[in-house]
C-alpha cells in the first residue's frame, strides 16, 4: 500500500514539473513575441527582422515555434505590413 502511494506521489510530482516546464516555455515564447512586436516597427524588411531577432531565438527553445522560425518571421511580417497597406 505504501509503495503505491509513493508511486502516485512521484507521478503527481512529475506531472507538476512537466506543467511547470510548459509554463516556462509559454512564458518565454510570449517574451519572444513581445520583443518581436517591438522590433518589427524598426525593420525595413523581414530579413532585418530575422537578423534582429536571432539573439532572442533561444526563448523559443522547447516550443513548436522553434522548428519553423523562418515561417514565423514571414507570418509576423505579413501581418505587420498588411495592417498598414492601403488599397
């Protein structure tokens, strides 16, 4: 009986640690986006945005965004430019 309680405690503790890790990753991704949205207005094109944000890419570590950074910059740039496009 005690062994089962110990196993359950370890499982709960592991799940808590996992949730804490997800929270940390999510916080870092949000920091990345905050920085990117500040930087984007200072950039002339998407390549400059990518260059300026390269030093902050570590904030995406562990997230799905880390696998597609170039697409991320393109999407952000498109959204930014489309807000100011005139028809």
